[in-house]
C-alpha cells in the first residue's frame, strides 16, 4: 500500500493526560522525513524496560500510557487478560471460528490486512503455543505470505458476531509451511475440506500474545445460507470489478508499458 505523504496527515492532537515534559516532547516530536529505503527506526526508550519481566506490548504503547496517564488501567489489563499461550477456553473459541482478520507487514513496515474464512475449525490449534491456518489457491498476489517471508510478525483477530459477541487477539511470529511438510509433523490435520478445497500450504503461528477483544462495540449478526463458488476464476462470481478500478491508470501501468 502507498503511504500518505506527511503533509496530508492531520496535525497531532495534544495529549489529554499529564506527563513529564520529556515524555510529551518525545510524543509530539516531528517524525523523521521519509526515505526511499525506509530504514528501521530505533524504538523509543521503554519506561518499563527495567522490569524483571518485560511487560507485553510495544515500547510505543508503554510510552503513550505514561503520556496519557493510563498506566494503571493498562497494567491491570496486562496482568488480568494477556497470556503468552492459548488456554483451553481460547482453544475452544478458535475451534468454532469461521473467519479471521489477519494483519501483516513487510520488512519496511508497510501494512496489509486480509480475511481468512472457512468452516468451523478451519484454524487448527497445534498445541498451547502454535496454531495454523490454511492457504488455498487465490488471486496469485500472495500479499500476506510475501509479507511473512520478509517479516514474521503477525496479528490475528477472531470475532464471534453471532452468540457471545466477543473477540480474541492472537499476536505472534509466523512462517509459511508446505502442506506435506506440516502433515509429516502433524498427521492429525484434516484430509477432507469444505467443497473439495485443499490447502496448498499453511501459515504456522507461534503465539506471543493472546488476549480478549471486549464486546462493547461488536455488532450482532445473523448467519444466512448462501451458495459459494469455491475456487472459481469467474470474474463475476468473485465480485468482478466492483470498485471500478480496472480502467483507472496506475503508475506501474506506465512502467509495464515501457518494459514491453
């Protein structure tokens, strides 16, 4: 995805909490100018880095907790809700999910989010610290897998929109494993798949964080039956040019024309 230029972004809002001057100065400091190589930025000093066991989350969120005065609420959430594995309740929840939202980023931090779906249990819990979801034949872009090949960090959100109105976050480190390779290690993987779709490969995720997504703003939805054309290459059945993007010139069109 193409990032907005800094000039198009809104001015940062002043913080609503109180914090030491050096924290506010760091929070509101000007971002570095963009570069073509997009080098990795040094993370800010983590105010909780000296703890005997490092808290979950990023240095950035810890810094803003101090700036906005939410350290106590955040610490309570970490202590009560964030695990580094999957407990039995989480495993049961994953076993009945039919969709998941997957977030990845490339080596430069450019992000992408995608949807994965299947029958209940299409996401396999391998053990307390690992889960896997199948990758089927798609549009050939391989955006998520491409990101994972450069940057293993992944975020998965699963939401029950129907009954419990609750969500589960699983953040971790992912790797791409071919179907035969994973079956050699986990022979209990299913061999029959919905409408004959068979995985070409799997994304195996080592769990780093797992925690609840509260139900406060989750809408209730009712599932309905529908006919699906699994695996089709028919443009209309897949949604066609719904957003009418096909005829819009893009920079890479010109480059491709020059190459030809």
